[in-house]
C-alpha cells in the first residue's frame, strides 16, 4: 500500500511538471505579449480591452493551475471570488471589470513568474526520470555500444572488462537516482506549486479564514444569546414562581402564628421543603454556567462534579490535568454539562462514559451512552447550540447517534 501510494504521488508530480511546462510556456508568451501590447496602447484606449482580455486569459491559465495544485498539495481546490461587475453596469464597465479585481492581477503575475519555475521543475523531473532509466537498462543497450568484434557481432561471450565495469557503474548510478527520484520530483513539483499557492490560492484561503472567524463570532454571539434567553425562561418558569409561592407561604405562616401555631408550623415546614426544591432547581440551572470550581481548579474537578450530579451513572476518564485558556475550558465544560442534561432527560441510558484527552494541540472530549440514540446537530435541536459554541473557539462537534443507540458525541477544541 505504501509503495502504491508513493508511485501514485510520483506519477501525479511528474504529470504536473511535464504537462505544466508547455502550458507555462504558452501562457508566458500570451500574457507577456498581451500585457505589453495593452500597456503600450492604453493611452489611445485600444489597450484597455487588450489588458482586460489578457487578464481573462490569465484567469483561465490560473484556474487550470489551481486544479493541478489540488492534486499536488493534496487539498481541496480553492478558487478565489472575483469581484463581479456592479448591477446595471454598462458595456464598458463590464468590459474593464477584470481590471478592478486584485486577484486578476495576481493571476497575471503568476502566469509570468511561473515560467522560470516551470523550466527548473521540468528539468529536474526529466533528469531524474532519464538517468534511472538509462542506468538500469544499460546492461541491455550496452551490448550494442560495447566493443564490436571483427565480424561485426556483439561479443555475447567473453565480453571485455570494460563492458562489465561500465555496466556496474551505470547500473549503480541508475539505482542511486531511482532512490532519489521520488524526493527530487516531489521537490521540483513543490517548487512550482509553492508559487501557485501563494499567488493563486493564498488570498482565497485567507478570505475563507476570515469568513470562518466571522461566522464563528456570529455563532458565539447567537449561542450566548440563546443560552441567556433559555436561562431567563427557565428561571422565570421555575425558581421565580417557586420564590413567589414561598413568599406567600411565609406570609400565611406569619398570620397563622397568633391564631393557630400548629397550622403555622405546618406551613413553615412546607415552605422549607419548597426552599430545598428551589435550591435544587437553581443548582440544575447553574450547570450551564461556569462554576467557581472550574476557574479555581480546572476541568478535571469541574467534570467530576458534573458527573457526580448526573442521575445516570457516569464513568469518568480525565487524562489531562493541565490548565487551558478560559474560553477553551468554558466550552468543554458547557458541552459536557449540556450533554449530560440531555442524557438524563432523553436518552434512557443506564450508563454514560466521559473521556477527556489531549492529542497534540487538540483537546478532545468524548461522551457516550447506551441509550436510545436519535441525537443530531440539526438546527432547532439542543446540540446545534453546542456546535455553535464550539465554532466560536475553532472547535468541532461530531455526533454519532443512530436510532436505537448507542450515542457518541465528540468535541474537539484547539488548545495549543
């Protein structure tokens, strides 16, 4: 399998440099000629459409290069967003629209600068394919080029020492260059691909990163707003109503003290029970809020406290005791708290497992249960808020919960 992967990589890199060389030559000639002609005649307006046309040609070559970069760099193809013409723009404005996009000029710059890189990568590829082929096949064609007998036939028997020495030398060189070929061909391909990535996809990748950050911030704001609204609603529907009822009970007990002490004592006892229930409900609501134990002692004790309060038995395995950024710890804690609440309410599970482990620069929280399954992160469901909260810290939520169970929820958060 490894040999097959290496062979495929060498063939893809070879195709990139060999096919890309004539493409780079053609593109260089067209773009340099078009740019020079357009620039030279721009003062009389004839050069404007020439420059615009040259930029469109450069875009075509750039799109082809981006397709090849996907194979060479082993990443999904990335195409930048070109600035469209304004709505209702006239013919001339649409004609010159390519000149208003910065990426169009980067495409043109790449089409010109790639020429020497294409030559160098092409030469490297050809040399490191040719020498192994010639060296390893010398024992065959060396018979023809070796010393000829007087009768004009190769000396099939008793060939001179010169042939054997040459065979050993060329074959050894062929083996050496065969070993080096994958690395040199790869290096030649990456030499050219590096320029393409910088000029053709670098701006697009940066824009995607900016968009992801913007979406992450929006998701964080939305998640916080939803959490606050939910907390307000839960407090209003639960503890607030209980406290109002408790105040009424105590007022009644106060009035009963003088007339009927026994009834007042029963009312006070009922008020005490209601107070305990209100405290339990407030503790349940506070699970979604970062508690002091998290900020003071870290994730391990905080997750242990969550596991201890869960109505479903929890097997907790925390393999890291390091402290992390507050945003990271809060996200992990909130995911664990909300997931355990869902497990207790909806899963009908008999056991739950929690594992927290650091793998490289990623903190991974895995929560599993043996319940009925059916959980997913679609909009309108509770887990969607968890996914939004994780996106705010560049994290990711993965849910595997087929109908009938079991359910596995994995939260990955960068912590480097």
